[in-house]
């Protein structure tokens, strides 16, 4: 079962890295989807 969480706390983008603040209950290597302002979906993973 997957749980959808939405965060609007991205504070910085540096190259391929996105810093998202105030995130709870995520684990290293967890897969994520990021929706851009234009609606495009990008995939990523939790590094820390």
C-alpha cells in the first residue's frame, strides 16, 4: 500500500538535488515523485 504525501517546502535546487524541509516519516532510498509547476512528473529518491 502506498501513501501519498504532498510537501510544498522545497527550499533549494542544486543540480540534480532538491532540498525539501520539514519532511517526516521517510526513509533513505525511498522512491518519490516530484510534480513540477507545469504538471510534469519527475522521479527521485531520498538520500538523507
